[in-house]
């Protein structure tokens, strides 16, 4: 037995040398190829140029001139509004704000930017001068006798820029404010956790997405007409965009990665567009390991 021990130890030594060294862990984040590895193992590759912004970007809005892109960052350690040069992606300006949440829009003249104030129940207003954002007076959306936060979500302006509409996610309604005086004009009751608002190109229809009801409320303008219609959508509707002729409304639905297309003449959902990376199979859970999930939102400025 003693004669075979050296051979045995030599065999073990050769086996140990043949074993591959453990590979370094591959962590999520941007890779040298430009692709981004997500925590669930999926990879995404930017179709164009990728521009770094702040932490927790929840909204973007292109200025009417197309010169600037405003980005609302709502992460830690601070919330901010970033102004990017749309041509080269350079940061033209950045201003910290106390609180923000998803909503921001430009005045049609491009001289003012309106930003959701979240639980502060206010809309932050900035003036654009010389490529810089200068603070202007906030618009308070607090109602008399209401002490609990209404939580401001998405924002939208009338085509002439005189009326500001703000979804109140916890206030079950839409606030209407005068952009010239900064005064709160009225509160339109809308149940179901209103998330998004959009105004038709002709200014005659206000669309309100209801996160908690999987539907969109269509309200005729001016607000006094009280004509309303409810259309069912996919789960968790959020941002919306009208077609250029105002005949269709595109509603992004976060929980299913779909876009509901509403025929505004027939007042019903005409189509469901799947925008997931791959089709959802039966029994596949949105947001699970095999689905990238997330919120789909936005529309090209030409509304096509």
C-alpha cells in the first residue's frame, strides 16, 4: 500500500491543477460594449446615444423649440430638474427642488416649465432665460378644509397655455389652475387614483388615467359641461398621448407592458399594443424574473 500512496497524491495534485479558477461575479450595470445588464439577467442595448442623468428619473419633457430636454430626477439624495441640450446631451442647468413626482410640462411658448410638487400639493414653476432655469412662484393646489396630502401626479396644459391640469393621486380628482395668476380655479372629482392627464389638440377633451381602476375618464371641456365617459384599459394606466388629429388616445399600461388605443369617436378601446421584449406566455407573471417589466410611457412629439 505504501508504494501506491505517492501515485495517489500525484493524481490528486494533477486533478486540482486542472480545475478552472472561479470566475468573477458579473454585476448589473453598464458594460464596456455599451449594453446594460439588468438585475434580472436581461440585457438592453441603447439604439442611439445614451446620456447620463440623475438618480431616479421619472419624467422628461422636450421644449416646444426642441432645443432643451427637461428631466425630473426623484431619487436619493435629492430631487432635481435637469436641463439637457437636446443636440449634444450636455447638461445646461440643474436645479434642486424640495420634492417632485413624474409630472412636468412646458408652456406652449417654451418660456416656463411646470413640475409636480408631489406631497407638497404644489406645482413648481421655473422660467427659462439664457439656457438657465430661474425659480418663479409656485402654484398651490391646496384646497380649503383638506389637510391630507393630495399628491400631485402628471401635469398637462391647455393648448393656449392658460389652464394647468394636475392629477391628484390621493385627492381623487384633477386640480385646475390659472397659469397667469397662479390661482386654483376648481377641483374636478375623479375616483380611482388619477395618475395621468392629457388635453386633446383642440382643447375640448381632458383625459384622466385612473391607476386604481384600469380605466381612462374622458371629460369634456370647458369643465362646466360635465360630460364624461369611462373607457377600460389595461392594468395600471399612466401616461397618455393624443394623435395629432385627436381621433385616438394612446394609454400606456405599466402592469402588462401594453398600450391601449382608444377610438375617441366610438368611445371604446380599439386595440392593445404589446410593447414587451417578448410576448407574455400563459402563466407568465409581469415583472417576474422572465419579464423585464417596468413602466412604458411617452410619445414622439409629432404624435405619430
